[in-house]
């Protein structure tokens, strides 16, 4: 189960939301990462993107060690609403797309695919 409870209102960790709805996992995204010391772009941490069905709030969340990897991979394979990418960018994350398959596998399984 990759669902989450809506507990944060304005920023992660504030625990000020009155909603309390069950947030639904909708996509995978990468946290924006600063370029390395040579100016090369880096890929950030893989995150789950949850959407609250009650108020539409979007919340990127870290993947937990006990999250089901098969469920995460199935979520990645699903089609995602393109409008979500813009909203995520404003939150500092980039929607994972088909071109990111190798990086998604690497971050989920800890090694490059065979």
C-alpha cells in the first residue's frame, strides 16, 4: 500500500492539515539536484507523488525502505496527467518519464539493469 495520510498543510512536516484524507499515489518524480562541482546535471532522489482526493493537494514523499517495489514499478508504468509535471516543478521535483526507466530501476534496486 503506497497510500499516505494527509497531515501536512503548508510544508512537509508541519502536521497542520485538518483534512486527514487518504492521499493516493499518482506518479514518481525526482527531487531537483544541484549540479556537481563540474557543472554536470545530477539526478535527484526518487520520490512518490501523492494527491489528496479531497482537496487536490500534491505531496511528493520519500520512498520508505518497506514500500513495495513492485507496486512502485507498477505506478511508474501507468500514464500520468501531463499537467502534473508543471505543478511538481514548482514544488522542486521533476516527473519521472519513460526516458528515466534505467534510473528508476537503479534507485529502486540499487544497481544498473542487466
